[in-house]
């Protein structure tokens, strides 16, 4: 069967062999834990604990402060040491709750209790997901309870689980598909209970044959769940491309997936939904890939949120040599870090440590009008012309070329022989336009 895909995209070096064959290792935090109140799209959570207060594992310490917001729960038991601004992976300071771990891991009442899915109403399911503080864990951080509450439940035809994991070096989703496939399938069943008409699709790139085989075996007798094999290509896991490859339906920047009858969730988000609804466990852990040629033992770690990145580097054996570049996330869409003393949050997916900074090594030269950026763009844009408007701060011209349809995947920058900083310029221009719209 031919693997489904989309027009455009690129084939960067995968780098997944560094970490894909080692099982996930559980890591317990050593020092203090930092819980930023902004770990999601929307309004930051509001602290509901005080300095000096004793807290438990699973206790809500930050409460959603708006319609688009999410709760924050403690991943350890201990004492609230401070409530103050702390550095995050974005480089910004965020109001955070600092907890001194007592290493007892005492849990709140009811933590881990089993629930029978078939006895739960839709309202109960959505409430459990909201209380657990679950957000999109593929990077966007959109509160999941809102995503799973469209205007009309019967308008949803497909619930898609994003198992593409197209970003180079990242293997956390792959390891979860091998080690916790039952939780993925059961998490999808939880979501399907909200949408009676919908079919469940678990979409996986064809460079993960073991994961495809394992999950196909699990769902072979399921009437409402199937596995969709996708072609290995970046950015196959982007929401628009995933929906098109999985269903043939198209969306743009002015639409939501629900506008074409789809709901999309990341692998880890689906597992977290299962844990919250069926096992009374809030979102207090992340599977993080620590990898790159500067890391001694690349591996995936099961980490409590709030753990400092420095501790993960130590757990991976430290650096083989001082890295030239450290990135939170993957090389295509991740953010470069200047300090490792930042916490793991709900949207942390990877820590990539490289001995070479290939971007800094090459100075941009003049565009040679080769058209490679146009061929690579999954949104069918003209990056070369967009850059001209972006460089001249011409927001109107940028928008006329549909520049707001760009979602900053980095494909154009990757293929550019002149090493032009296309994505970086588009990111700045789009941010400027969005800020002006708000004003």
C-alpha cells in the first residue's frame, strides 16, 4: 500500500538512530522544581498556593485563569519555596512556583484510582481532562479540553492521533508507541466516546515499521480505529499536512481542524487523556529525548515536569565535548538555549546538543532565484518574494503573498543554497502583524 503524503516538504538528516533503540528511562529530580504558570497557549495559570505551604503529588498549584488556559499540577510532594519569575526555554521570564522536593512523593487522595470509561458521561470526561491540565504536547500547548469541545460533537468525522514524529532527532513518540501502545489506543477510545460519528486514525510515518506493526495488531478488531501509514517526509506531522494526508481534507490559517470535521492530538496528549480519565492522574510527566552528537548517551527520559534541563544532561552521561548549539525541541522548529537552568514543561519534547552550529557557520549570500524554497514549501507559498517584503518591513505586501499561511516549519531555510534566514524573518514579520492586529 502506497504511503499517504502531501505536496512539498524536505528530507533532512533524521538523526533518530542515536536514541530510538534504548527504552525510556525514568528519572527522578534531584534539586528544586520550577513550575512556570505559562505552559500553554492563552492566559497564564494563577498560583493557588502560598510560600511555605506543603503540597502533594498531583495537587493543583496553578488554576486556569481564562477560557483559554490550563491548570498546573505538582509532580512532587514538598514545600513551596518561592513564587517568582524564572527563566523559561523561550528566553522570557515567567511567574513560577518553586517547590523544594521532599523526595517522599506523597500523593493527593484519589490519585491513580481506576475509572470505568463506559460509565462516564461526556461532561465528566471533559471535566477530568480540564482538571488534569492537559494541553497539546506536540509543541503548541493548546488546552485539550477546549479542542475536544467543538460547537457540535456530531460534526466531527475523524479523530487523528499524530504519530508522524517528523522532526529530526526526536524519538519520544516512537518509544511510547513501542512501550505504551495500549494507552494510545485506550486514550483514543476515550476521545471517540465524545464523538459518536467519528472514526479514529492513528497516523504513523513509514520509517517506524515496528510501531506500525504493533499498533495495527492492537486495533485489528476495532471497528472505529485504523492505522494510516504516511510517507516519511518533513513536515508530515504538521496539522494541515497530517489532516490532508490522513483524510484528503484541507485547512488554512483561518480555519480550525474542526471546520473540516477533524480533531488532531499528539501521541503523548492521547496517553495523558487516558491517564487523566481512566487512571485519575494529572499531567505531571513528559517523555523527553536528550540527544545530539555532543551527548554521551542519547536516550529518552520519563521526566517529572519542573525538572531542570541540566539534570537530564547529567543523566545522559554529560557532554562528550562542549556543545556549539543547544536546542529545546528539534533542529527545524526548536528554540536555541543560552542557559540549561530552565525547567521541563508540558510542551518540552527534546534537548538537542550539537557539536557544530551549521547555521552560524554559513553567512547568507544573495538569492540565486533557484526556486527550491517554492518547491519545498508545504503551504505552496513563494518564500523568496515573501523575504523581500519581510526585509523591507512591508507587512501589507507580505500579507498579499499569503505570508500568514506560513507556519514557520523551516523547510525553505533548509533547502536554500544561499543560506538565507527565511524562516527567522517570517517569524518576526508574522509576530509584528499579529501584534498590530491585537492593537
